[in-house]
C-alpha cells in the first residue's frame, strides 16, 4: 500500500514539563526522514538553550529561531508594547513559513502562551492553519492551548505534572532545562 502522507496539527499543552522538548524530539525524527523543519520560539530570547547550537549541525534542514526576549510582563497595562510587537513579528514570520510550503514542519514553540496572554488573536492562527499546504505539519506548544486550536488539531497531548525538581528548590539544570 502506498504511504498516505498528510500534514497534521499537533499540540503539546498542560502544566507538566516536556512540551517544548517533545516537539524537538518529533522535529528530530522528521529531520531524520528528510523533512525540513523550522522552529520559531515565541517570547523566548533571554536564555541560551543548548538546542540552538545542536541544530546548526543539520545545515539548514532544522532551523531554530528565538523571536522574543524572555521575561514577559503580562496582563492589561502590564503588557509591554515592545513584547506585543515581537509577537506580531514572530507571527508574521510563522504565517509566511507555514503558507510558503518551504518547510515540511513548522514548530510554533510557546505560541499558546502568547495567545493566552492576549498578545495574539487565535482566530488568525486558525485561519492560517486551515489555509496551509496539505502536507505541512505544525506543532504548537505551551500551557492553556486555546479551545479553537484544540478543536482543529489532530493530536493533542496534555502534560500532567506529577512532580518537578523545582518544587524541591532545585534550580534549572544545564542539559535538562536549557
Ligand atoms: P521543556 O522545555 O523542558 O520541555 P515545557 O516546554 O513543558 O518544558 P514551559 O512551560 O515552556 O515548559 O516552561 C519552560 C521552563 O519551565 C522549563 O525550564 C521547564 O523545566 C520549566 N517547567 C516546566 N514545567 C514546570 C513545572 N511544572 N514546574 C516548574 N517548572 C517547570
Ligand atoms: Mg516550552
């Protein structure tokens, strides 16, 4: 039987650890199959993650970009217009990448936070996902995935926190958190 390939929408959400790293694991699997992967990280920017260096080994077949500056203040008047601008720029690039067909998989890391903080209209994301070329896979990560995105997604996984080292006062560890 011929392989039937189609683009899927995946969401990794919930309070437990593993949303971004599971997306990177899927991306690694895709790259190994010859797919081209772009990962755009909303809001992130102040930390240097090991994966940013690791993906340079893939020669443009796995590209990762930080599109924010970290430490976002949110909620009404607290929201810095500069952060909103960065989310808008990230979304413009994401939209173009998804619709271009240049990438087989586009990972929108932490986009669920940008939406739940009111910095990005989920209707725009739904519209773009529906209009994408049929073979393109898209993965969205972050807590509090918007119901309208959950509705159109094919595979949705909610990470449940059983325990986290942070609760014992253990700070972020190199190779585990960054
Ligand atoms: P990871 O990048 O490790 O896969 P994540 O994408 O599921 O984590 P985020 O919500 O993006 O989690 O938060 C990123 C950071 O917060 C990571 O350093 C992660 O270890 C930490 N973190 C995630 N879940 C928890 C938790 N339940 N308690 C404390 N810290 C957490
Ligand atoms: Mg994450």
